[in-house]
C-alpha cells in the first residue's frame, strides 16, 4: 500500500506557536526586503510583497490545519477583505490542502470505529480524494457501492480555541483591525468552528436539513450512514459531479447555468426564510453539479440558526417602503445595532446614507423579475462599494463591528451566494415575498 502526505500535525501548543512565529518572522523579512528594494531601486511592487507574505502564511496555516486553515478558507471568499495574492493562495484551502498520511488516517479510524478501514470496507483508497481544513475525504467501496469517508485531522478539535488565539494577531494585521473591535465576532467564529469538529452534530444536521429540503427542485443530497460514523469520522454516499467553479469554467449553455443557479438560490432562500437555519459555507467546492444539471449540496458542518425576529428585521432593510422611508429605515438599523443612541448627528446622518446606498445596491436582485448576475458592472459595483467602505473615515471611526455578531454568517452566506451567481453569470428570479 503506497503512502504519501503529511505524517504529523503539530499538536502541542508550543509547536503550533513556533509554526506561526516562523510565518511571522518570514513576513517580517519579506517587508524588510521589500522596503530595502524600494530604497535601492525606487521600485518594489506591492503585489510581490503580498504574494510572498501570502505564501508564508498559507504554508503555516496548511501545516497546522484546523482553525488556521479554516480561517484562510473563510477569508478567501470575501474579495473585499484581502489583496488578490492572499485570496488566491487561501482559496487552495478549499481543494488542495496538504493531505495527511494514511497511517494517521487509519489510526483515527481505529480509535473512532474500533477497526481498520479495510476491515469495514472492501476497498479504501489510502490517498485522500479531498483535503480541507478540518478533515480529509477518502473514497471507499463496500458491496459494490462507493462511499465518501471524512476523517478528521488529529488534535483539531482540542486546539480550536488556542489556534484562534494564535491566529488572531496575524488576521488583525492583515485586516488592519484592533482586537477589541472584533472580539464578539471571533467568539462567533470559534463557536461555529467547534461545531464543525463534531461530526456527530454534522451528521444530525445533514440528515435533518436534507430531509426538510428534499422537495426543492434541482437540489439533491448524499445519503448518510450513521452506523459507520462517529465524532471524528463521517461516512456518506460518494457523489460524482463537478465543483461549481469548474462547472462554470466549462462555459455551460446559459439555460443550464441559469437552472443550476436558480436551484442554489432557492435552496438558500428556503433555509433562511422558512427554516431559519442555513448552510453557512457557500464556497464552490460544496456544490457538485451532476450530469443532469441537478446540484448536490455537501458539508453541513458549518450551519447557522437565526431567530425569526432577526430574519424579519434584517430583511426589512431590503423593502422599498422601508428603504425610502428614513424613519423606518433608521428604526431597522437601530434594531440591528448599526445605529446607536449615542451617535452624534453628523455620524448618524453619514451612517444612514451609507447604509441606504449599500441596501439599495444589494436589494436590486430582489426587486427585478429576472435579475442578471452576469452583468459584470453590478458585481464590480458591489466590490467597489466594499472597498470604499473599508477606507471611509466615518466607518473607520465607529469600527467594523456595528450590528449583531449573529449577522456574520448570514452576511457571509449572501456574499458567497452573490459570488456564486456572478461566477455562473446567471439570470434568476430572486424575489422574497413581501421584500
């Protein structure tokens, strides 16, 4: 049996600190070389600096896996957060994280299920088919049927809290933020990451959300197998399909990509507005397009539950009669904590204007019978707005954390959803009844 891949993951806190410290030292050296080159030659492209730093940080995160690598995956989705070099490098966390060697996989399997993989399955590929942040997937076969077996990396579950504490200074530096500004948001991320390390919880949610969403046209889910699953091993049906971004790269016929996009949009619409619990990890690798054009949704490890009251207030901001009524719009922003009673009049006025500008832009798909996400100017205007807001002095004055932390994953879901629609260049019906 051939074997390749990482033979260990740093598990002791000191070893993990050392790995990140090494990345920090390399980043520092890159800055010195960058400024030295600028002094000597007068030229030092920022892109070269970002590329070198992104490579150093990603290599460290990929070695540690768990929380650091998941953070990289999350950051890669948002075009407005990081320079392109970081986004491109961190996007590897979706598909190409360095795999763990088979002996460590088998060790986890034996500890969790009490037997070697080949004692349970007729075939078990020793090389990971997919390697990501929390675990990696192996293809297995039993009684003529193919299975996807997700095995969690050793030590990931026990290191989430300490990992986030270690990653926080690097993330703050990359994003230009202060620790006090994002503490509530880091707690939200930590809670979701801890849930993602519990495969028994993922199994329960996967079965439940699949059952409740099974009626949606064009959406499918793999079957799950509790008898071959545990807290650190999750077995499901193997699905053959194209990840969404690779499907888009093949330039499918417009009617096919529109149908695929509509199915995904309706899936999120149903979860958010009816179930109030949604799949919160909308990167392209979690959607497989099948030969018949249906979409299989994978990985319910990261889900978010919201209250009906929060959902109602959040989407009030998209209603035309609220958007064009300053008092009602201000009330909705106040209910969400975006506006606060202590805000001086000048700042309150600026926040109202910026919030309305953003809401008018983001609500456009909801008020058009058939909205064209293939309109490049629309997606570019969203990215441009995010860039302006990031540098806006009024928004810098109040800090980045106005609004409830519970909105973090809802914002992420819709940003990911808009990005997927833009990648597909799709025309869809996006209306929300009453919005």
